[in-house]
C-alpha cells in the first residue's frame, strides 16, 4: 500500500508570529492587542490577517 505525501497547508498569519511591523518598523515578538489598537485595528488577530507584521523568513 502506497502512502500519499501529506499536503502542506499554507500557514495563515498569526498574532503569535514575530517580525517587523510594516507600519511603524518596530520588531515585535508577538502582535499585542495594544500594538494593534495603536494602529487602528480592532484587535491583534485582524492586524495579523491584514499581513502587517512581516516575519523574518519572508524577508530577503
């Protein structure tokens, strides 16, 4: 019986990912509610889904 390779799921942005905020240029270990609200987002999850924090592995 052959096993099929597992399909890799595309990782969706998460507020728990570290990276650089593309709005203010600050390094964040995780996207906090306060940081997101400071930029006008309703919460940190909305900011993460907007793709504002650029993770280290996406950068050149």
